[in-house]
């Protein structure tokens, strides 16, 4: 797949990939929520850890829970100079008979900050097995154990001026690169 100039890439280590899959399967059909740790350069997000939020209360808006814990996590992370909080992840699951998809809800958009990555894992049941592939829309998808997963990584393009950094458009999909997935 050709890489356009200006495209943002997201590297998911095998550990991170596994963390995302296991978190979303563990609580299925509920949705999982967690934190992404790693670092970023101007063109890339390198995700080193995907840490599920243990205090996530189902049915509560995840963002309320997040703001409580955010400061504590941030303070702890000051002891790990190589790691930053670079975003969040959460899963989408089937609602009644509507299949889960990767599109961001209004809430998801409101609560994603400029510069932050938002990984969405859409989980559906699927008996037919499919190999993992990178898709033209920059997502990756495939099956494991009767579940079909589609992972998308959103970021908000930002505009930087001397004094401030602000969003300059709707969320875009960064290209996911993961060793588990064949190109
Ligand atoms: Zn969502």
C-alpha cells in the first residue's frame, strides 16, 4: 500500500495487539476501555503498552471515570521518562442486531483531544475464519476464535501556531502497522 505524504502511522507491537484483543474479548459483549502508552514522533505513534482501565464501570460514561484517574496515572508515569500517555482505546460491540463498526460516536469525538490517538476495536461474532489483513482505509481486520475484529486508529490533525495548537479538521484514520498482520 502506497504511503502518502502526511499520512500518520501507528505501530502496534505484538504485545499491544494481544492486549487489545484480549481486553475486548474478556468483557464481550460489554465494551472495554483502556490507556495507550508509548511515544510519538511527527509522523508516527509507537504504542508500547495497552493498559485496560480496571475501574471502568460499565454503563458509566468512560470519560467520567477517566478524568478521575488521569492525574494519578500521569504522576506515576513521570517515573518512566520514555513513556507518555498517547491516547485511549475502547471496543464497540453489537447492539441488539446491529453489527459493531469502527465509526466514532459523538461522545468519542468530543473526548478525544488533539494529538491523542483513539483506537477503536469493533468486535462481532463470525464463524467463518478470515486471515488478518491491512485494509485500504488503514484499518486492520481478521478473525480469532469465532470473533471478527476490526481495529481503527483515529487522530485529529492539528494546526500549530506560535501560541496554540488546535484541531484543524475531523478525525482521520492513521495507518496501523502490526507484526501480526500480513501486509
Ligand atoms: Zn466508541
